[in-house]
């Protein structure tokens, strides 16, 4: 039995109440790190190995919140990276990651952001967005359903509908939003065959790199 994805919805599941995870099917973990560094940060950055570290250990190496660190591994068919430090939004716009028929899934949530930013998901292949939505499915930040390539997005929308989403509006304390978040992650887990190893990511060690100017 795998750990699945729903555990990401727990408060401070990875670091500071948020996460930014890029997953790839069709690339090895180190290939994903290299392509992510090249595509998102450009040739002026390089990935510097710093050994096997816990999340706390990697954060301790970051000089300030403008620096970015990645821990990475593999779970089933998917390689993954988990980002620490920096601004999570910097990982968006990485469509070239998916060149050559690679499937890329990006999950992002920053609970401690001062704005009510919902969790986000995007799936792309060959530099085309196949499906994307906010995991609260509440109409905030511009959309309340799945965008993307129509046939692909409609299948994911049907899976969310079958799981009872979108649900009724959340309460003031945000408890319902968290349950919708958890349910949506469960749909993604089943729909794409996604899973992340909770113990390794939260408390264990994984290979780590720092993204630094070349």
C-alpha cells in the first residue's frame, strides 16, 4: 500500500505549511532536477549536490528565502522533486519540462501566504497544458473547474464530479476547504497513479541540491 497524495493536505505537511512538488513520468530523478533547473531558472543556475538531507537540513543550508533547494527521489513510475525556500511561484511556467513526451504534474500550495491562494495542480505533456485547476474548486482566482485540452480536462472533471466535487462552500475556519483539498488530491492520486513517500519526505533523508548561479 502506498502513501498516496492526500497527506499533502495536512497542516505543514512538508515545510512552513506548504509544498511545491514537480513529478515526471519519463525522466529519472536526476534528469528531472537537471531539466527543472535549466527550464525554470535558465542557464545562469546550476544544481549543486549537497548530499542526503532531511527537509530541515536543507533549509538550514539556504542563505535566505530567495535561495532554492530541492530534494528528489522516485515513487513508482514517477520521479519527483520537492522545493524548499524561495518563492514557490517561481516554479510555474515550466512547460518545456515536458518536451519529448514527458508527463509533468505540478502541485503547489502555500498556506502561509497572506493572500487566500488555493492549492494548484497542472498536468502538461509536450509543452501543452492538458489539465489544470485549483484544488478548492471554489471559483477563486479565476476558475472553478478544470482547464486545459478539452478531452483530457473533461475526464479529470468527471473524476472530480464523481468524488462529490465541487463541494458546498467552506466554513469561516477553513475546515471544509482542507477536506476539499484532501479529496481532490485523492482524485489525482487515483487518476494519474501518483504517490509520494510521506516518511522519506517529512522525516527521512533524500538526495538534495541547491540551485545556485553558474
